[in-house]
């Protein structure tokens, strides 16, 4: 015996039927609309190609006619150069025009092309060729008059051809509009019926699904914020080497210390070189912190396998382009501890400064677009050799833009670098920050990293102000670290 269907079972069956029918109707409408729009797009492309081919033919004829008039008037051979070039491409231009009109599905316009070909051949045979053979012939003026008449006829045929192409495009657009309206009407009717039935049969489940999605979104947002904050505020030390001193200082923008995207790094690589980088992500907030983390990791992972800073930035740029990240400026490079050679590359970032006691500090050479803007960018590497007592200053744009005057900001930074290099400060980065900002809180995030060359028995330090310059400061010192990094923001 078969069991009698229950009311709940019938309701579920009806709901499944309505869902299936509605899905089929919507899918069919979507496919229909896709192919209609795709056909219109292809047709518009063919129209543009046909118009371009028509323009090429017309320009070639005008070049020939203008060149011939110039030659006839001046008898100078130089005027025939455009004529020769246009004559060489005329046959190919006519062939391309015929091909594009065939693709456009407008055979009636091919008759106009044949007319233009005949007019051009007549102009060449009856006007151009005789004038080329004997430009001083007695009937030269009469031949020019005939030539002008043929050119006017050619212009008329070209105008009719252009109108024909435009009319074909307009007719195609009208057909697409009608089809889209019909599709929209059918889809609307069935969509409304489907929506009403679906709401009736699935309202309870929809509410449960919405609540589940909301809880999941809240969880994912909380986890993303926690992970981003952890990555942005992790506190690590900079390398300590006998003849190199690394120091860094960071101040967030404003009194509330928004999470942002400035960072600086320094690592001792297995081959003994020091990898350093500093960068700035456009904007503030969790998204900027996440992009900062991606940019840092892209630079670090590339630098472990490359020896050219320009290649490192190129690979980091490609990585960020794949992730559709915001604009990122950066400097990265390598320092050879024994020779004090600095190899570096820049990507839209303010130029590093090299300060040598007794000399005027100067901005190092720099070039390159920011990361995450254009794919396929190639960067340039630069090299400079420091000396004992020199100070390399790396910084973000908040250092020079806090007074809204970049020129004055650069001047103040150079002067501060000269003073700090001359006094051999124990913590040059913090000394620079105090010299430039005093007790002020900058409007933008500020990150400074310095490298002192030829130092001995000096403890490297990182000073990070997470809230305000006067209220909270954390200092970290280490005595033996081989590969560590400093991140802020």
C-alpha cells in the first residue's frame, strides 16, 4: 500500500516545482540576454572596424590628391613622397574595407566600395599619371579640374558609405533594444510570480539562512580585525651588527592612533647581506593594515630569491596587482656590511637621505611608480657606498608633509639629518622624530628607520608610539638577533 501524501509533503513538492520552473525561466532569459548583448557587442566592434577601414581609404586618397596638387604647383619631387606611400597602401585599404563590410553583413555597401575603386582608378589613370609624366603640359590646369571633379564624386560616395555604416549600427541597436525589452518583460512577469511563490514556501528557511549569514559575517569581521591588528602591532626587534646600527620610530596619525599601513623591515639574510624596506599604503583602517601585510610579505618573499632590488619591487607589484590592492609606495634594498655598499630601488616613495658628518646630507637618486597601480612596471636599481659615520635615513611621506609644504618639509628633514649625523645620536630615528615634530602629533602616520654605518657597541632600538608622543612609548632592545623585523600599522 502506498502512503497518502501529507500536507507538508505537498507544500514542499509545490515549492520545489515552483523553484525549478522559476529557475529554468530565469536561466533561459539570462542566456537569451547574454547572447543578444554579445551579438550587439560584436556587431558594434565590426562597425568600428568598418569605419576605421573607411577612414583609412579616405585619408589615403586625400594624401594622394594633396601630394599631386603640391607637385603640380611647385614641381618639387618631395611632394610626391606622400603620394607614393598612399599608393602602396591603397589596394590593401580597399581590400580591408570590403572585408569589414562583409563581416558587418552589409553587402549593399560593397557597391559603393566598387564605385570608389573605379573613381580612384579613373583619377589615377586620367589625372595623376599624365601629370606625373609631364607636369608642365599645356592642359595641366584642365586635368586638375577633372581631378577635382573625381575627388568630389569620391567624397560623395564616401559620405553615402559612412551613412550606410551608421544606419546599419542604428538598426542593430534598435533590434537589441527591442529584444532586451521583451526579455525584461518576460523575466519580470515570471520573476514576480517566482518571487511570490518562493517567499510563501521558503520564508522560514530564508529567515534562518539570513541569521546564519549574519552571524558568519560578524565572526569573519571580528577575526579579520583581530588578525589585522595582530599583524599591524606585533613588536619585534631590528638586527644588531658590529658596524651597523638600525633604529626606527613610528607615530600613528591623530590622537586615537588609527590602524594604518606604514611599515619598515630589516633582516639579516643567509648570505650576510641586510635586507631593508620601508613603505606606506594609501589610507587608514583595517584594509590598509591588511594591504600593508601583503606588501611586506611580497617584498620579503621576493627578496629571499632575488639579488636585484628592482626585480623584488617588480614581483611585489605583480603580486599586489593580482590582489587588486590599493596604491603602495616603498623602498627596498640590500646593505653589504663589509663594504657598506647600498643597493636599493624605489616605488613612488620619498627619496632616502644619506648624511655624512662634515658634509651636506643629500637625497639619493630615486625613480619608479607606486606598487599596485599598473601591471608590468619595471623598476631601476641604484647603488651608493656609505662611509664610517654616515647615516642612512628612510621615512614615509608623513615626515615631510605634516606642514602641507613638501619643499619646506624636505628642507627641515635634511637639516635634522645633518644635526643628528654630526652628533652621533644613540637613537638617530627617535632623535630625528623629536627634532622635526617636537611634541606635536602629526596629521599622517610617520615612520622613520635609520642605519648608522661604522658604529660599535651600540644597542639598536625601536621606539613605537602607539597613541601619542607624550603619553605612551615602548622601547625594545636586544643584544644578539640574526633575522628579525619591525612592523608598524
